[in-house]
C-alpha cells in the first residue's frame, strides 16, 4: 500500500478543486502491482566531421500501481521527522561569542577612514 498526500487537483463530476499548491486533507491510496524496467532508450552522440560517435543507453526502472481510493478530505498527513528538534537544542547550548568582535566601525578598506 502506498499513500500519495500531495494532491494538486481533484475532480468530482463537474466540481473541480485546485490546490495552492496542494489540497489539504486530500490523498490517493494505491497498491503496488510490480516493479519493472521500461523500454530501452538509446542515447547517440555525434560531432560531425570529427570522427566522434558515442552510443549509450539505459532502461528506466518503473513501478506499476493500481489506484484503490481517492480521498477528498480527512486523510492523515505523513508525520514530519522529529530529528530536527534535538539539533536546535544543541545549537542553543553552544556558548555565544561576544558582540565586541563584530564592531563595524573598525572596518578598513578602500576609501577614507571613518
């Protein structure tokens, strides 16, 4: 099961809802059917009159899904990671430097001294 909670547009008959940028509370539930590879893509590079030819390519990895349910409202958002809060506390615990080191009146450069 997969849930997509970043829904940009919903349509219910003639009723169309457009998000700014996403619709709050809307979600799409889907089921993963299989993982597969797409068609072969050939990347051919050539510079004329230089004798330069390179043939390369790849097959893109794809996931086939089946949409099971579209929720217009009442969907739960994915919980944000809680790791950001301990980092903020660690920064507050660090000792602060004195403001005297940043005295801008002592800056010298091009032009007359102030």
